[in-house]
């Protein structure tokens, strides 16, 4: 495996089509390629058209792409694991099964 992608984020970008899933409570996590670190538990969730204050509940570094499961997909707003993996590959390209991912669990701030 090449060097793992690592970065610090001060906000989380989200595709417009998933923003309503957050607002409805269907999406309570988001998955990122590589290892993402945060300096604060309060962040802004951004799409091209909207923004929302969120609070990080948990940042999980324990899984690889190949270890994602149906529960991960459901929390991310998808109906199946296959849908989630297709969408992640659409954003990031081919992802090796042993590549680390970050699962970011969050809730909307009032």
C-alpha cells in the first residue's frame, strides 16, 4: 500500500444530495478515505448550497474499506453496503480493501 492519506479538517464537505439526509436524521455519520483528524468537536458541515453546525460524537479509525458493513452504510444514509461502496469509489476512485478509512459520527447542533 502507498502512503496513507492523512489530513486535519476544520470542516466537513458533503455532496448536496446528502444534506437532506442529515437534516432528516437518516445520515448520522460520514466516511472519508484515509485518516482525517480534527482539532475541535464542533464543526461546520458544508455543501455547495448550505451549511450546518455539527458536533462530533466519535471518530473511528479502526476499519479498512474492506471491513465496512451494512450498519456503517445505514448510518451513512445508504440502504446497502454496495451503494455506499459505489458512492465512495465515485468520489475517491478505486480503494484497496486494506486501505484505512475514517468514520465520523456526528449530530446536528441546535
